[in-house]
């Protein structure tokens, strides 16, 4: 049976893998858009769309589970004002808030682009897609910053897994 730290770690791994697949497939879609005349190398455009959609759905689900797993901690921080927090916690809190906002905006504009593509509304597809890509790059950047902030926890948890394996 896994303890809460192990569950959080593996959930974070799923989020990270979904982030990688979503980002790589999204870049291939963005750069290899047949409307722009650029041809994708390797996978077909529809395969990239499928990978992007499934990885994004897995990432969204995992992020919801991540929030649920940290709900008590989030509630405890809710009443604290930013000026009274230590600098590192304050920076982490600001990055997390902007990251969640950009993640939600990326998801919403991605869904808009998907819905508008079903109706062949080219103008709204382009506008939604530009917002989706812009917020997506913002979220990706902040997710990297978030991982840097939590690098000690990641290393500590990985070392804990190594110690546990040696003892068995």
C-alpha cells in the first residue's frame, strides 16, 4: 500500500508525462498545420490531434486529482495574506495561482477551438487557437518554474524510493 507521498509523486509523474505528450503533440500541430503549408515530419496531423486530445484529457483529470489531494493544504493557505508569508512561499503561491489560471485558460480555449472546428467557424478557430497556444506556453513556463521550486521534494522522494528498494 502506498503512502500519501508516493501517491502524490506518481500522480505528479502522470501529470508530467501528460504535459510532455501534450506539449510535443501541440508543437507538432502548431508548426505542422496543413493550412500554413508546413508538413509534419513523422506522425500524421490527425494522430497528433488525437495524442494532444487524449494527453490533455489525462492531464486535466490528473490535475483535478492533484488539487483534490492537496485540498486541505490549499484551504489552510487560503486565509493567509501574501505579505505575511515567507518570500519562498509567497513566490510559490503566486506562481501556482498564475499557473492554475493559465492552465484553466489553456483548457477552455482549447475546448473552444475544438467546438468551433466542429462548426467550421474558421475565424473563431484561429482566435481560440491563438489564445490556447499563448496560454499553453505561459502554463508550460510556469509549470517548469513550479518544478524548480519543488526540486528538493522531487529529489528527496526519488532518494526515498531508492532506499526502500535497497532494503527489500
